[in-house]
C-alpha cells in the first residue's frame, strides 16, 4: 500500500464518520499506524492535521467554496474562452484536434507514454507531438495501456516512465506564489461543445468550485447542465483539466470518473494550506 492509498483509506473513514469527529487515536487505529506516524504522514501529504482536513470535507465548506467561486468563474469567462487558462500557476494551452486528426487515430505519430506517482496515486500520462493527450489514474497498468492504444489505434506507443515523471512533476507541483512556471501544451479530441466545456474548466482556480448549472450558464447554455455534465465526465486529462472542481448545486461532491474519494481528496488538498509538497512529487532523474 502506497502513501496515497493510506491517505484515501483515512479520507474514506473521515467521510463516513464525519458526524462523530473521530480523533487522532481512532484514525490511527483504523489505519493500523501509531498516532505519531499517522499525523506525520497526513500532515506531509495535506499540509494540515486530519482534524483541519476534516473541515474541507464538510458540506458547509463545499457550499462556501461554491458561493465564492461564482464571481471568480464568471469574471474569468467574461474575458472569453479563446486564451489559455490558469491551473496551479501553470499556463495550459489546450489545442483541439481537427476532424482529420480525429479520424486518423494518430497515424504517423509517436506517443510517449509512462506511469508516474502523484499525490493522488499512480497515473498514466501520454505525450503526443501536439502535447499531453492523456492523463488518468490507474489501478491496472495493462488495461490502462490497452485503453490508450485503443484511443490512438494508428499511433506508435513508446513506453518512457521518465517522461511521465517529468510531466507529473510539473502538473502536480503546488503553486509557487512567487514566479510563473513554463506553460504546458495539451491536446484533446472532442466535439466543439466538449472543448468549450474543458476550456471553461481551466478557468476555475484551485481552491474554488463551480456547479454544472453555473458552468452551463456561463457558456450561454443555461438549459444544458446535463450536457455539460456529460462533457465533464468525458474529460481525457484528469486533474490537468480540473473536472474535480465541479460539484452539485447543493454542495454535494458527487461522482468522479476516477473515484469519489479521489475527488474529495483533490478538493480538500487544493483548499488546504500545504507545505513542502514539492518533495512528495517524484522528480525526473
């Protein structure tokens, strides 16, 4: 069991026993760790104690973030969706495939693919000549690679975990607050509506949330919340395109393609002050 799996186990327990406000001793007993080691592990991952982190999982906290996120999202989208969005102090230039590129299935391309560790478990990252084209969290490497090849049937797939680790270090690094980092190119295949939704998601800052209805309204399609939800669910770039920041109007976190516990972890991780997380991200050799 890696650190994220231990953290996910603790988060699941906190979520289930939220009303009981379990103390450190109860969490440690559940995780099979000493209170000292649990506190050290959890604080290193989240930058806060389990007690403080519990607040980030509450309904009231989600509703507060949702209210605060309204004006931020509206202001960002009023400036148009054509420019690159900001994600973790990282400029993401999202390019959409042309109909010809979509149909070709990656003909003539070499796609570098590899596995890397992240704060939210093992992930599969693929980089095409046009930029990052796949990011997902995986449980089974063999099926994950097969799914990627199915998405790009005509491309040549080259395994290179060092490239994936380099990209993970950039994608999952916390905001520096002092200087901007180099931009990152991303390449997606989707309908024009899906691409609009994904670009809109890039405008939702870390630590903020929006709802499906609000996202639909800011796109000028207030009756299309269900369609927006479907587009969010088809996001091919986990975390990089932050679909985890979309929740229901009621403040309920809702489902997530890569697991509801992982979504809760992401929202709380981004909402909590964190320290020294650079050292948690495997750095490229």
